[in-house]
């Protein structure tokens, strides 16, 4: 079933990004890395919860071409830039 999902992702050009967050699960790290590399994505192994911000920024930048760290802040309720 997983091989079929990977094949579908590949055929549709979907890149899969994975997060291996359990430091004791070495078999899962390789498992996630294989899924990501098979689809053109990337596998991450955050060491702390704080690492997630940087990882998400990197994925966002990769997918959109925009650098979120240089974006102007936005008021999410108003949907307008914060001035």
C-alpha cells in the first residue's frame, strides 16, 4: 500500500516532506527518509520542538519560493499587513 502511495505521489509530481521526531526510532528515520527521497521531498529530524519553526520555514520557502523570514507581519483576523 505504501509503495502504491509513493508511486501515485511520483506520478503526480507530489513531493513528500517527513519529520522523524522520535530519537530512538532509527528504523523510522530511514523509513521516512526513503519516502521523502523517493518523491523528491526531504526528511527532517528535529532535535527539539524549537527546530520545527526553521524546518517549516525551509519547507515553505522550498515550495513557494518566498522567504517567510523576510515577509511583513500580517494580522490574521483582518487579513491585512501590520503597520
